[in-house]
C-alpha cells in the first residue's frame, strides 16, 4: 500500500457547510473512484514507482475513461468487468463480452492456476478473445474469461491490454494477483487497524490511514528481513 484517497459522494461535496464542518478543504471536489485511481497512478508514475501491470475489480474495469487513459499511457492492465460490458468487435460494431466468450470453441479453454490460495492452487479454465480495434504498435487488447471447473456456468470476465505477444498464462497470473491485494488489505485491518477510522474530520481520516499504512509497511519489511536471516516470522498482533 503506497497511496490512499477518501471517496466522498456528491451528497458531501455538494454541501460546502457540511464539508467545512468536517475540515474538508473547499478545493476538494467530487471524483469518481476511477478518477481517484488515475490520480494515484499519476502520483506513482511521477514518483518513479516501478510496476509492470495495473489490475482492479469491475468498478474500474468497466470504466472506458480509465481504460483509455491507461492505454494512452501504455500501462498494461487486466481488470475485471461486467458480463454485459461491450468491446469493439469489428468496424463500428461492439459486442458484449459474454457473447464473445460464448463463441470460444471448447478446445480453446486452458486449465491454469492463477495463484495459490488457502487450499492450494486456484485452478480455473481460462480463455481469451482479441479485441478488434487498433492499438499502438506492439500492443493488443483481449477479453479474458475465467470459468469455474465445478460449475461451468460461473464465468468471470476481464478486459486486458498489453504487449501483443503476451501469453495467456501471464494474463492469468495478473488476474489472480488481485487476491494478494485483498489479502494485504485484510492483513492490515487485522494487524494495524487500517479500517478503525471512527473519526469526524477529513484530516483525521488521512492521518489514521497514513499511520496504519506506515505501520503495515514496517511489519512487512521486518518480516522480510527476518526471513532473509532465517529467523522465525515475528508474532502477529492479537
């Protein structure tokens, strides 16, 4: 965790008296969650933070503005999206992602693990279909699908953008990395009280979240150093 933004609904940003009572600066305006994600990405890029991929859930993946900006910045991504999201499928035509995937022949699905879970490898059947539109040289877009082995009707969809020659296995790995993000949030909540922000002021929320993030980073670094020395992992906070 390297950055944070507090989402304020329009019912807040449209009421300046309410905002001032909570110490929210007048210059803070309404921003959608995809817009906040873009702002944090811009800060990470400016700071020189190294990364290869961007991944997010469907609240971000279904946003054409965020997808377009990522492509303009040449930032490879794998983002979940809704089954009824539409992507270019020909000249001046779009098609729902679930309809594109429904055309995939049975033999094109590959059974792959997208990472280890609490009970071992998380295996699913995966398939992808190229998005038929023009991308920058050497880049391509796809619709990626993850199908449950036990229930083939249970399918999750992703929109992807990256190097033209990228293997399906790599897209699957990136899609699966979202679990580690959620695990990091849960660990921070359990260990440093990331979600314990019962506060009444804007600056107090940022103060709590920033200190919690710093504490979580300290624990991660400490455990990594102990592991490198061959020492047993530090006991977790109750």
